[in-house]
């Protein structure tokens, strides 16, 4: 039912309730009927579920199959090694994801557990979960609204609805009726679950509880949202499936060929197992997991809490960031920006007064000085109009710098920033009476011993003023001056400022106070706004340079949204939520690519914008803090919630939680994600080129009847070279990754450059190792332990050399990673242990002489030139864009980077 369209009497009648509230027995019956006033959320994942989730990729299942096959043919050592790798991978992923879940639990906000209701004509306190439709709830300043309710009695009440609508300014509530088409953000006669009272008090009648609230509707959509895979997850799953099919096809060809050539079925089966082991990069899942975990740890230090490991890589692949305004692009707190006194505009921004930049001092603007305390009558005589303007803002006020209405807190902070000791001033100018603010009066007045101070809406205060304060004191406020004041108000409003007017009246004028809010002396204006964070402009410029579009979606009005967007560097027309609703899906897909600022957006609009972008092929990151963001966060390629202002629902729906709520952290996280992907690219290319060479070598040798590398040696090569050295690649520095276009997410991680490296490097290693095999066999009919050891060791050492070639191919300085040098050294020592210790019996190796090492060194020098040629070719074709990235004034081309 459209409760905002009904008058109070009709609402009570429809709910079968009254201003005295429900009878307690009736409330209990309705609780049975409607259920607890709770929001259903996705069940938290337990430790076992988190652990099992680490074993769901296709590549992991291929490895499990390889272990089972090894065990089946009697290679228990091979099976054990694979099992150890799989277990390590699962533990690494589990530890990170479970820690993230625990960290998120610590961030959750506590909701008000109890509310004051009127039942049977008496006030009582009940649990918020026991509220039912028809309950009359008493709300006061600081209370959290725990159900949707229609206002039946309002006393200067204002409600912060930023969590639901994105509106940064508290909304005044009243009891009147509204048209049916009134958008959610403008329904001033209704309060909603998850919002909070910033001032005043009210009585409301509950119209919706639990899942029947606006928050419940969002939660319902959230629960039905489908989980999406990141580009890396899709790539690795595709790789696993291809490897599985490839291994089966390879074995189906090789085993019959060997049997036909006279090899026994057992030997042919062992060769098949060796080929399977050679084809599968056992260390890849663990190395990917560990590299992402290292990135997650670094991102946590940079105020980004990652809930799922693949989200790190996915964030580095996004093409569009959809961001909320309040608290993300802006500071999330109202501040006085500027002021106006008779024909003078003054800068009242933070730091512009005492202790700030001298060039921004308001005294420099109007010729006066801002004293520590200002006497109002003396101020009128001396022309200290700025000091008086700030005094009125501080005294006609119920807030402190930390508590109270956001607008009033901003006025107090402005006075304090400009050298006024507000606490001392309030002690000297003790309030003796007041006329409180209300949405109907649109003004507030405080009475002091010798003066009345008034603040309120400019039109209201101006109408009640007969004089205006100038340098020469109060003068008559004529029509021309009124028009100039009105023009200044419009100028401030065009800059998205919330404008308040300030005036005073000396007590005892004409021998009688009369109406204390009439015959005022107009002092001036203060313009307030929730200002953009200082670092956001540069962060958005960097995001654009990286070829990423930025779209601001907010519940604020179009004027405010457009002004903030321009200030942070987003140039665009503004589209409202109602305009979004009026477009078809096809029309929206076209408009959303060129429009980057959306105002008065409701939850359904945010999801439609997201889906329109995704339907056009974009990879989208959605940022937000409110309940209204949750469905979009869940459906986005990467959901990014705010840790400070963010609601519990938003955090649960997200992949990443920003601990500082700052868009600049998103920019840093994107850069981190791109660097991580670069490192993942390097070790995937490194691992797969090794596996390609292993498969080619074993396959070609088997055609001539040679089992050159048994499964245990292949596993050792993979474990040794794919372990510490590959992991060290995950710590590699990277160049300016923000100077690249977003990569094509559909291309996967195995792109053209990687295929070139895998094929080229694999061919070089295969040819060199086959040549080495022919040399050491010297015409022997079967592979000797010595020949096997030479090829085995040559493969290991060549892989260490290739590490530096793959890094060079991606513009990584060769001597920039000390961890890689340590990893290579440690791995070489481990390999020597299987040559010169009793471990050699398990690997079928023999000790090599100094002359043997000389032969291996010669083979490596022969292969170095062709390997460098492959690296140079890849390096040449790894492109960076020339123009510095994306431009929000043009239509983005999803996946253009390829």
C-alpha cells in the first residue's frame, strides 16, 4: 500500500490501530502472524564451508584425478606430493578468507535492540524484533528507526536517510499526505528501517516490519542475486578443463602407439601417467592463491579489506567504477564553505581562518578581522560582520562539534576554525529562551540577555528583516538590496551549497521586544556542503588515465550531484532516477555509456544502471555504503562497501570493504590489482611454458622408446621450479600499470603474448633438452640413470634462467627482486640434495661431475640466444596506450584493450 498517500486517520483505520497503540494481546497475535521484525541475510559461511570452497575449480579436480591415477599405477610418492600441494593450496585460501570473514564480523555495526512503543495507551520498552504493523513508536534524537512507519505526530524531527537513499542532508518529517509518484527520497511523511533521528521527536505508526520494509525488499533481491566469477577464476577453470581434455587425448594417443611399438602395457601406462603429470601445473593453484594472499595483506595495510581472494585480480580488470557520493567521494560531513555579508563574499572553508592559509583569511576579503570573541553591538559599530555571522551560527545552535544535527555541527566547527572559543562564548552569552526550529517555521531563534539571534531559510529570515548590517552599521533593507541577497542565495545554490541566513535583533528596541523574530537586522549567509575529499580529484584523474570510466550514482538532488561531480573531475550531464525509470533497457544501455552522473537514484535504478553496463560488455565495480547499494554490490563484478559508514547488509554483499571509506583507496586497490595480475601473468607463462616443454620432451622421447623423465622427477621439477621461484614472482615490482587500458576480460589470462611465450620458450627448451639427451645417450638403446640425471638437472637449471627472461619480457628490472634471488638459490640447493645425498635413491639420480656441469652450461648458452629472442618479441608486443587512458566525456569501449 502507498502509505505516504493516505492521511493519518486512514492509516490507523487500515492498520486497525489507534494513537493509543495496539492492545498487548493483539500485538502478540500479530507477532505470530507476521513473524519477528528481522531481515533475512545470507547465512554466514562456517569454517568447513570456507575450506571446501577452495577445492571447487576445474584445475583442482584435474589434479585430484592425477593423484588418483598415480596411486592406481603404484606411484604412491607422486600421489602424496600432489596431495600435499592440494592441501597447502586449500589451507592458504582458507586462512585468508576466514580471516577476512572474522575481520568483517568485527566491523559490523550494532543496531538498536530496544524501542519505545505505546501499547494500550501506555509507553513501554520492547525488543525491536517484537515490533508489528500497527505499533505506535516514539522516536527521539539519536534513535535508530527499526521498521518502516508513517509519521502521525512530528516535533521538529529530522532523519538521516543516507544509508537508504544516499541523501547527505537530514530530511525533515511531517504528517501531511503526498502524491503517489513521490520518490522514496522525498517521502517526508514516512520513516524507514535503518535510518536514524538526528534531531527532534515524533510518534509513528509501523506499516512494515522485517522483509516487508524497504530494507527487506533490498535484502530479498540480495538473496536472489547470482554469484559471479572473476576473470581469473574463469580463466583458471577454463585452463583446468582444457588440460583435463588434453591429458586424456594425449594418453589415448601415446599409450596405444607405445604398445604397438612393442612397449608393455605397464610401461606404456607409466608413460601416460608421466605425461599427465608433465601437462598439469600442480603448483599453479597454490601460487595463485599465495600471490593473491600477499596482495590482500598489502591491500589491508592500504585500508582495503578483501573478503575473497579472486576479487583482488578482478578489481584490477574493471572498466567502470560506479560510486556513491556521500562519504566516498565526499567527506561525509557537512562543512561551511563560504559566507556572504553585505556585498562581500568570504571564504569560510576549513583552515581559511586563524591557523590556516593567510591568503584565504576572511579578513582579507572584507577588510575586517575575526576576533576570538565578538560583541554583537560592537560588531555592528566596528564592521566586524564576519565575526558576528560566525557568532550567530555558534549560539543559535544546539550542537557541539561532535554531537547534534550535521548542519549545526558544521556551524560550530566553522566558528571554532576561525578562532572563536564556542564553549566560552556560550558561557558569556547564556541563552535565556528559544523558539526551536521546525520544518513549518524554517527558522530558529535564541534569546540572550541583550540580543536575539535568528538563523533559518534565507527567504524566511529576509522577509522578517527590516535592516541589513554594513560596514557603517545597520541600514534600511530596500528592495534592490533584497534582490542582491536573493541573487547571492541563487549563486550559492547553483554551487550545490545549502544556504542559511543569519540575523539579530537587540532586545528592547522601541522599548518592547514585541515579536522577537520581526524587525531583524540581516547579517549575512553561510553556504554549507559535504565537500569532496581533497585527494579524490587526483584519484579519479588516475582512474581515467587507466582507461576506466567513473560514474557517480547518488540519492542527492541533481544540482548537488552535478556540482560535486564537476569538482572531482567527472564531467557529464545529470540523469535522474525518474529518467532512468522511464527508459527501456535498450535505451538505457545507450544512455548509460555517455552519462556519468545519476541523481535521486533509488535501489532499482542502481541495479538497472549496473545491468545496462554489464549488458554492454563492461566489467563493473560498484562502490557504496548504504542498504540501497547492496543488490548492486552483489551483482557487480566487484562489490566495494564502506567500512565506517557502511551498513551490515552492504558489507555482507561486497567483495572488498574500504576501511577508510575513501575513493582514493579504490584507486590504490585498482593499481594493486593490476600489479598482481601482471605477476600472475608472469608465473603462469613461466609455469605453462615449462609444462609445454616437459610434455613435448616426454612425448617425443617416448615415440623412440625412451622414458626420459619418470613421474617423480617431473613432479620434482614442477614442485621445485614452480614453488619458491614462482612465488617470488608474486612479489615483483611493476611499472606504471595505471598507464594501460583495461584488459579484455573475455580473453582470459592466456592472451596472445602469453601463448607466444609458452610456445616459443617451450620449443627452445624442448630442442635444447632433446639435443642434450642425444649427446649423453651416445647411441645407447635405453635411458641410463646418468642420462636421465643430466636431462633432469638441465631442465631445472634452464627453468631458473627462464625466470629472468619472463620478467624482462614484462618490463620488470632484472635485479629488483631480492626474494627471487634467494628463492632460486634455495631451490638450487634443494636440487643438489637429490643429486648428492641418499635422496637420490628415491629419484633415480646419480652424482654429476664438474665436467658434467660444464656440458650443462654449454647447453644453456646455446639456448640463451633463442630464449632472449622470444622474450624480446613478447616485450615488443605488450602495449601501453598512448593517450593516457579513458575520458569520461566520450563513450567507453568495453574490452578495447584486448
